């Protein structure tokens, strides 16, 4: 659900600048890393942004197969971030640039958002959703796991939502967390003095109890965001606003989401993706191609190497044309991933921990060139984050 971060804001920011549309379990990682995520990719030309080789091509994928462009929307959704790190984070900037490129790409006949996300920042979410709603080409969403909050907002603007049998959707709501740490500071012998200008400048700060004025102001912000969220879902899914509001930010299983008209169909990944990539030709040719593609996907995702590298295996199976042998050989070179939890809540918490590790690594901007070269094939979260930040304008400007 929408989570409005109550950090003390920088002078130039409005109090709502860092609010989130995210499951609460995944929200903590943003507290210390907000500034580090501003890659300023919107200033890059298309030639600078898109690369057909090297590590940037892996984390800014643009893959068109049989007229279908698949855009991964996984992990926490982040404003001002121009990459997608499988299972950890995806930037709205990356999604927007992919949508813009597809608009003028004659090879793209349809776009599919491949979603597995607990949500993310509000800033950038509504703009991205608007781009999806106004896309000149058909857009569908496939939710393989999590499709909550901001992630569901994006899905709701597509022409059709298909989910896997184990997927979850919803969390259409708003929450603001305020922590009054004044007694903890007092017990620690610390006295915080806020020097400010403007009656609302210190609204929501953690050094004193929330004032009635601040409570009134922040409650209005929450309601405003909720109204916008409900309206967007209502228009996208063609549901009455009363019905959307009546969900009360609940989390829905695939079957519950189907009954509530939050999704259109339920289908396993091994059935959904082959149908997207098999088009044209006779019905017999299509059936054979579908079976072949289903077999390829299943072989990669069910391989022994995929058991300890599920996210990478899924990316190779669904976002590349690799043969089973090539994909398995590449998987062998990847480090084992953290073991996934079976329940959605545990999965969100696991993603939060992984994301926190990535973001902690981003803080270390002094990465030496020789160290990057030596670790070129290291796909750990720390190395990935260091490469991205060291190559961004943000890092170069420091």
C-alpha cells in the first residue's frame, strides 16, 4: 500500500517528495539511499542509454521477439533509476524509456510488462502509469509473483492482466508512518533543535510528537494520494470507484483477484510466454512453435542450476533466445541466490533485505577502475550496484 516516508525533507523538497507506493515490509531500504538513486538518465540520448553489449545491456534490456517487447518490472520500483536489477529494483526511468522507444520501433507490435514487484516510490508511478494508458500499441501485464500497490497501478493501465496461479495483487491503499523518537533522544541525553522557516517545514519530523497541524496536513496528503490511486485503477479496470475503494487495500490471491475483476485471467508462465512469442504461420506451425518454446522455457527453469539461481534462470528463459545448453552453462557462472521464501510476505521481506544490500553498496562510490575490471564477471549485488553508480552522472559529479 502507499507508504509516505516521513523523513525530514531537504529544503528544496515538498514534504511528500519521497512517499512510497509499496508494501510496508519493503519500505525501509529507502531511508538512507534516496539521493544515490538519481542517475539522471533522462538526459541521455537513445544511443547513450541503450547498449547492445556489455553489462549495461543486461541491466537495460530491450528484447523484441516475434513483435513482442517484454519489459521487466521486478523488485522495488524507484524514481530516477534507469536500470532493472532482476528481483531487486526497477527504475521508472527505464520503463518510460523502453515505452518511448517502442513507440517508434516498427518491429514492436505489442508490449508485455513482466511484473513481480511489491511496489515502490509514488514519485514517477503515476507518470509511468499514464504513459502505459496512452500507449499507441497494445500493452498487457503478466504478474508472475507480486503485483501490489504501485506495481498493480501500472498493471491496471494495461489492456489485459494475466497472473500466475500463485500470484498476488491489490494493496490499493495509503499508509503514512510517523515515528516519535523524542523520548529515545531524551534518554540518550540528546536535545534536537530544529531551525526552520515556514509553519509546515518541520511537519512529520521524528524529533517531537506529531502536532495537530501536521497531522491535519499529512492526513490530507494521504487522502489526496488515495483518491488519485483509486481513480486511476477505476479508469484502468473500468470499475466503479466505490468498488475499488471497497477493496480497503486488501491483498488478493489470483483466484480472489479474478473474482474481484482486478485481473482478467490466470495462466502459468510456461503456458503464457510461449503464446506471446508464437505468432504468424499456420495453426500447426504455431502449435509446434508454442510447444517448442514451452519446452525450452521449462527446461531452463527446471534445470539443476536454476534451483539455486531462480531469478537469473527466469530472466534467461523469458528475456533471451538462448538455447537450453547455453543458458545452463551461463547459469553455472552465476553465484547462488538467496533462498526464496514460499509466502508472499516473506518474499517481500527477503527482497527488502536484498535491496538493502544493493543500496548499501551504492554508498561506496570510490570504486577503483582496476577493481571493476577484475570483477567484470562478478554478478553480486554489491558489484552490480557499484558499476551502475560509478558509470552514472551522479557518481561522476561527486
